[in-house]
C-alpha cells in the first residue's frame, strides 16, 4: 500500500460579529495525495486532531476523533470541535492564555493504528472564540483596508498527456580517433632470498576425559509466595495519600488537594521539587473467587467505542451490553467487568475447549481491533508467566453490534488443578498486556476450575473478606504537583491508597 501524504490547503475559521452566535468549531481542509503526488479520491480515513498548548510538544488542551471521506479531488473537510472528544472539551480551550499548535494523526488503513502526520502552529487566534471567552468587547473599530489576496486554491486534476512528437533523424557518426602508442614494460626486480624456516614446537599431550557425573533430579517444587513488603521511600520526600470511602481526597504532609470536579483532584506540593516525582498506584487487594490471590488491574481509560458482548469458554457463556456494570468488585462500565463471582467453568487439562469471544462497538463507528485471552495456570496472581497468554486474535474488523470469533484452547497438563482466573482483553490500539491500562477497549475477568492437571504443592489459602478496589489514575505530573482521577464507575465505597516518591 502506498503511503498517503496530506497536503494542507487552508484552514477556515468560523467567525461571527456577536459572541452569542459564534460557531464553536474551526473548519479544516486538506488534500490527500500518494507518494507520487497523485490525488487519492473517494477514500474513508480516520483522523485524530489535537490542540496543544505553547509548543509542538506541549500539553494537550483538547483532542477529538473524526471519520472523514475524500471527494473526487482528494479533498476532505473536518470541523474542529465537532468530532468525538478524546481529551478535554473544545469550549474549555483558553485561546487567549497561550500560543496553540495543531497536531494531526492519521489512520491510513482504518486498522486502529495512527501515524503522526505533523504539528503546526495556529498563527492566527480564532478571534470569535477568544472574544467569547474574554468578556465584553470594546466598540467596533473602523473598517480596515482590503487584505492581500489569499493563497491559491486546490489544484485541479491534471490534464491528459499530449501526443508525443515525431523522433528526429539520427545525426552522423564521428570519426574514430587514432590509438595511442603502448608504453614499454619495466624490468622485473630480483627475487630476495627465502628466510630459514623456524623449528616447529611439539604438541602437548591430550588429557584423558573425566567421567560424566550422574544427572540430578528434576527441579524442585516452587516454594510459596512470600508476603509483599512495604513500599520503599524515594531519594527525597516520601508521601502517601488516601482516597476516602466517599471518593474525596484529603490534604496531607507536604501537599494540598484541590477538588477540581467530580472524581478529579489536583495535588499541589508545598514547595516545588527539583524533578518530577515517580508515582505508584497501590490498589486495595481484591480476592479472586476460590483463593486469596490478588491480581493487578487492567482496564480501558476511555468510555468510547469498544465492548465485549459475549465470552464463551467451555460451559461458561456470559453476555453483556454497552453500559452494563458487572456485579463484581471494581467493575466500571465500558472499561472493566469483574465476573469472577459467576459459577466457575470446569475445564479438563489436555482436552480441546470450544470457545468464542464476541466484540464490537457502542456507536456507529467501526475500527480495527484485537483481543487476547490469559489464564493464570500456576495460580500465582500474574498473567506474565510463559504460556499464560493462551489465545490472541489480531487484525479484526467487527461489526458495530458485535461479531463472534470462535477458537479452540487446550490447557496444558502442567497447569495446577483448582480454581484460577481467566482474563479477556479487547484493545483497539494493539495487543494489550494483561496487567496495564490502555485507551479504547474493555477487560473482563472470570473464574475457571481446572481438572486433570497437576496438583499445586502449595495451593493458595481460601480468601478472607475481599476488599473492593477503587481504580485511580494520575496525569500531568510536574515538579509542582499532579492530577488524580478517581474512576468510581458504580463501585461500592472503599478506600484506595496511593503513594508517590519525589527524587
């Protein structure tokens, strides 16, 4: 596939005389051409546009996603401010507070993978938007002189090639030049005498091979997992905060808290640090069904687009719809669903297990996506061990309402018998790790019961009363503070600890 290059042909600002009639958008037009400069007509593309503060690498003031189509001349149009928001709000952009840059990212083949096209400065402030946010304007000034003629419009399609002219007659051949005289060969120099050959050294005797030792027994059983040690302090000040049961955050030693909006808190250091701190989120333990093993979180950060509509694994068959909140602890609509309290599906190690996952979208858009299935075969609370990624499907293009993808899994007989956790991750941007956050998609957790495998020599103890986790994320980390996002999503109230260490 040829790489598509987009040439910016103009940016149009929607401007009105009165602030209350200002269109809250900026028109943006571009022409799509391939690497030979030929216009790419009648093609559907996915575009992410971001408004950046102060510099080409500044913080994102606002970003949104578009699905656009080129016309027969390769021209497409977007209205910035009217796409699907990804970060911030268009009306929340402070046009007069700083310079702004426009970053464009393109998904050329609609696979869900975006390529940075470029970043350019917005040299003229959208004055209607600025004046709407800056209070009452002064009196109207005198009419200015006519401006200079604007840039040339989009070039029309190339005309047909003209007829080739007739080939002219061949000119006469020139005369051959005379050959030069060969030079005389020089005389060979005398060969020097051969030096004497040195005496060859004697080879040492080869020693006798020693006897091969007896092979020892196989590797011993894995010992029980030790308790998790306390979090260590950093090179500078170590501070810890707590998200209260009602979702609020209190100020602590060395920092203060400002409640920005629902679930959003700004942490400000009492004195600026020499470097941005290293932040770690420590969630409350959440016990899996049938054991006391705890697992790291996995969830999407955006509520847009993707949804897992069905998971079938042996006798397990669970349906869900967009916006459903699973009954298990920590469940968040569109982002994470904890179904570990459902009756475990009993599966036999060494035997094929008929399975399928149905994925789709919660709007009319469709994008390329993937999904992966993980099983904690050794019951140690991690999906990162060898062989625990049991199935991955890539390059999928499901329908908006969901498409089922069948597959077969065979659990190895080395897997430990008993209940353990299975995790299904749908990620629009690629194959997500089982223990991480990502942008668009959903994670669902289930409990399965393995039989016919290997007995665990140190099975995990049964769970005590399980604490309900409250998911927390952080952003905008600087030497003066950072922002905490409390993602409640219909969870039961529970404390959620976090700590950060300043270098």
